[in-house]
């Protein structure tokens, strides 16, 4: 929320305290003038030749000064209490919002009105934090629901196959073992993908200098047999593009992008282009593939866990578990970069990764 510049809270408190001090000084001077100075003659001696002595001055001034100090104290306490309450009222709203967030309600927002100062800036930052937490918790709940659903499927299939083997001793054991192996492999891949996704979200890794062009070449060599099997032309080009991050996670990011481009390059016979370049303080990786046309409304959802752009062939060992682009998005975010997906007009997908460059 954009606000007009206003006085800072420190300046407001400073002006308030200075104002009370000025009032106290003026009151004290008025008391001295009214009850003391007007009794002192202009000359050193009065009309009768007698100058006021110290006893007389103290006797006249002390009671009035005591009453004035008591009134000043009461006035300062009451006025300071009222002004402090008005000045610190925004903190009460922030505290109330923090208590509601602590009780599990992340939908509440402060939305404090007024010009920008320290308290309004704190309230806006707190609102932004609540919004991010709310979005994160909603995403985690959605992810947990999807993960439990995906894990339930291979477990149910395994139990069914075991029941069949127990009830039908004459059934071909070799076929059952192969199917169990395939199902268990998919479950293991899913668990490993979930762990990798969580690692990327936490951002707990050691940063090193990484050349994206070398990582892209390694991923291209690794996935070249898969591309040849699907009759997909895989082309890796570009220049040195250095960044700082985890070598393993960045390798997984590029591998997921290239594998996703190859697997979803339907019908067979398309192309996949991987290109790296350095643009000022940004290192860029682009992975472009041909294929079927994607609906524009589908593209933003591809980074969500368990989303697939095309119908998956379940007999394909490279079909994946629907976490490829979700892992990529998590890794890019953990490295302080951005991930852009764009559907090609001729069909297929263009993925652009931008990471902070390291000289």
C-alpha cells in the first residue's frame, strides 16, 4: 500500500516531550513571576529600606512551588498517558493481529490507515507476512492432500497384486514381480521427489560457483538416449552463464526441464533446444520444445505439484510423478531467481530461468 510521507514516530514523540517540557518551564516561570519576583523591588532596597530576606522568599515561594509541581506531575501523567495511548494505538492493532495469527487465523489483515511512518510500515510488513504465510500454508495443505493421494495409488496397487498372488497360486509370478517392481519404483521416485522438493523449499545448501552451460551439456548427454528413443532432436547451445548455488540442485533443475521437454514432446519427431547466456547481472537458461498446443489457462498451473501438461502414458518409465516443474520452481526460488513459462503458438512450451549471475 502506497502512503504519503508523514512525520516519523520518533519525531512525533520528540515534539510531544519537548512540548510538555516547554509547558512545564513556562508554568514554572509563571509561578516564579507571580509568587516571587513581583515581591522583589526594582532596587536592591525597598521603599522602607528593607530588602526581602531568604526566609521570607522561601516561606512565600515554597508552598506555591510545591502545589505547582504536584499539578505539573498530575498534568504530565494524564497528558502523557493520553498522548502515549494515541501514539501507540497502532501497536495494539498489530498485537491483536499477531494474537489472531498465533491462534491459527491467517486471513486477518491490519490494513492500518494514515500516512506512512514506522508503525504503518510495520503494519504493512506484517500484513505482507500474513499473506505469504496464508499462501504457504494453503499450498502445503494442497500439496499434502495431493501427495497422500499419489502415494495411496501405488500402495493400493501393491496390495491388490499381493492379494492376487495369494489367492491364485497358479498365476505367473514373474509378471507379478515385474508389476510390483514398477509400482514400487514409482513410489520410491515420488518419495525422492518430495524430499528434493522440500530441500529446495528450505534453501539449506552450500553455495558454489556453477556454470549453467556445463550443467546443460551434462543434462543433454545424460538424456540423449531418451531423446533418440523418442526421435526428438536435442540441441544444447549457448555461452558461459555463471551463478551461485547448489551444484546438485541446479543439475536436478536442468535435468528436470530437459526431461520434461523430451517426454512431453508429442507427437514424436519434435525438437528440444537448450540455450544459456549471460545478460548483465543475470544468467539465463532457456528450454524450448515442440509439441501439442497448451491452453493458456493451463500454463500457470504447471508448476503446481502433480500437474501434467499432457496425458501421461503409464507404461512409460520416464512418465514421472508430476513434480518435475514443481521441483524446478522450488529450486529457482531458493536460488533467488525467476521461472517463466510460455506456451508456444506453434505448440509446445518455452521455459526461461533467470538466476543472479556470479562474475
